[in-house]
């Protein structure tokens, strides 16, 4: 099963989204957005950019 985005309104009235893996585990959470439309734009940005994202590993 593919992952899914969940859009919700938090206690302070901001809109947020979380990305859940197919097994239901939360793998990403967003910042708060003042409008639902802005949160939906954030989801679309993640969808567009994640596929081409490069993994950078910093040495500790």
C-alpha cells in the first residue's frame, strides 16, 4: 500500500499535514500553515520535489 498525506487543523487553528507510510507510520510532519490552501500547496511541493531529492549524509 502506498503512503498517504493527512491534512488536519491543529489546536491553534493552523493547518498541518503528515505523511504516513503504507504501514501507517508517520514519516514526515509539516510546519503550521495559516490557510488550508497553503497547506495543500505544501503537500504538492513535497510530492513534486521528493522524487528528485538528493540524500546528503553529514559526517559526525
